[in-house]
């Protein structure tokens, strides 16, 4: 029985994260175990397990006499999350640069950046959103530190829930691209510490922009 429950929980958990991240489930919206069980055609057990995991990661909160609701995030909370991710990703980039990076890895990173630039030219912010996730995740994966990767992914999931609710991407997308270019250039020159510092500043700057302009989503990320 346990073997069947886990995949169900993970499927429901991933689907709910996707809907929170893309704004299909809004801050303050109530998540009823009964309604979700009916929707996914399962018992309440995997629903409850998925909601508990979402609560641990800060996506939802359980309120007495109300139930589970999608958590609202304050500007202060946004800045705190970005400060954590900035430190983690800065460290990941520095570790990647110290390996040093294999030529094929650098080529893949450059390709990811080229795709982001094309998305920008096309004003395809949904594709940019997904491509940016790939860019940052690639650097964390290539750090060679599995613990750092897991921590980065956990906290970056929280970031994307916030980013998806903000309208700063179209306004500041060129600044974000410039940050990526500077990271790549530093890595190409073997300046691992500088690359890490640029990444940290890059993420902190994004946090400042987003926390100061949290607004309804003007475009919807692709699922």
C-alpha cells in the first residue's frame, strides 16, 4: 500500500506547486482536502501528505477553523528568501568555476543564455521564465555539491512562486540578461570568486525589484 501512496502524493504535490507558481491558485485561496480528493480521485491520505509537504516548504499554511490556505508572502518575506538563495547560488557558481568547468558545460550554459535572449526578442516571457529556471538550476547541478543543489532547489521553488506573481520581468529583463552575461564572462576567464559574487548580486537585485513591485501576473508561465 505504501508503494502506491507515495507516487500519488508526489503527483498531487507537484501539480499543486505548479498551480501555485503559475498563479492558478492564489494567495489566501483555501485548499479543501475533500475537494482535492474528489478532483484527483484519491482518498484524503495522499492529499493530506501533499499538503503537509507544501506547508513545510512555505507554500501553504494551516489555520485553525479555516483549513489549509495558499500562503501570502510579504515584501519582507520575499527579501529574506532571496537573500538565502543569493548566498546558495553564489556559492554554487563559485564551486562550478573552481572545478574548472568542462568546455561542453560552458557551451551548454552559453546556449541556455542564447535561448533566453531569443525569448526576450520574441517577448515570450513564459518561455523566458522556464529558461531562466534551467539556467540557474544548471549552475547548481554543476557545482558538484549535492546538498547545495537540494537546498538551492528547495528555496528557489519558493522564489518562482513569488516571481510568477510579479510584473518586474518584462521591465527588467535586459538587466537580468546582463547579469547572466557577466557570470558567463567571469567563468570563461577562470574568475570563480568574481562569478559567484556577480550571481549573488544578481539574485539580490531581482529580490529587491520583485519585493518592491509584487503585482498580478501579466503573463502565464507554461506548464
